């Protein structure tokens, strides 16, 4: 497939998403972009949407859980944080055995975005979770839209050409 149609689609939609985050400052552009990338890693089609969302949500929820555990049972100790991170990464990787969570990098994306967003929201766990969830869902659906637009706009012959 030629990359031109999907590149145009992604370029236009990424610009639009960024503008939306300017109009609605509560939305976070980079969180949506990370989920968008996760969608394409998972396969870039309808099946990928479910896998990417499941992996992203699992990663962010587990990230929140491990953060909470670290605060409660680690007292902020950085050595214990290293241990918790190792356990957390082991669990996310092992969950790849379950088909809905088989897009393992999507879990790491979900966790990383949650932790970055936690800092943006001043350590407020519930606000970071809500914002991360909303922006990741938007990013995944934008990914699907960016994959579908070339099929709708360009003739089938153009989207099937080898680039």
C-alpha cells in the first residue's frame, strides 16, 4: 500500500486533534497521539481498535494501581519503586498471553502516558485516570478514522498500490 493516502489522512487529523486540544485545554494532545501510535502498532484496523484500547486501559489502570501501592507500601522509597516497576513490567508482559491484551506495547504506552499525565495533573490520581482514558479513547478512534479515510476518499486502486 502506498503511504501517501494514509500519510495525508494522519497529517490532517493530527493537525485537527492538536487544534481541538487548544480549544479544549483539558484534552491532552500527546496522550491521544500515543494511543494513535498504539492503534497502528496493534494492526491499524477494526480488530486493532479493541486490542489497542484494551491494552492502553489495562496499562493505565495497572499504572495507577502500582503507583497507589508504591505510595502506600513504599513510602516514596526509590529503591522500592524500582522493585515495583520490575513487577509491573513483568505483569504487563505476561498478560500478553491473553488475546485482548496481546498488544503488549499498548500496555506500556497506557502506563507511560498515565504516569506522564499524573504529573500534568499534579498527582491527582482520579483526574489523571479520567483525562488519560478520554484522550486515549479519542486517539484510538482517531487512528481508526485515519486508517479508514483513505479507503473512503481514494479509489481502491490507489490505496492498494505498492509504494
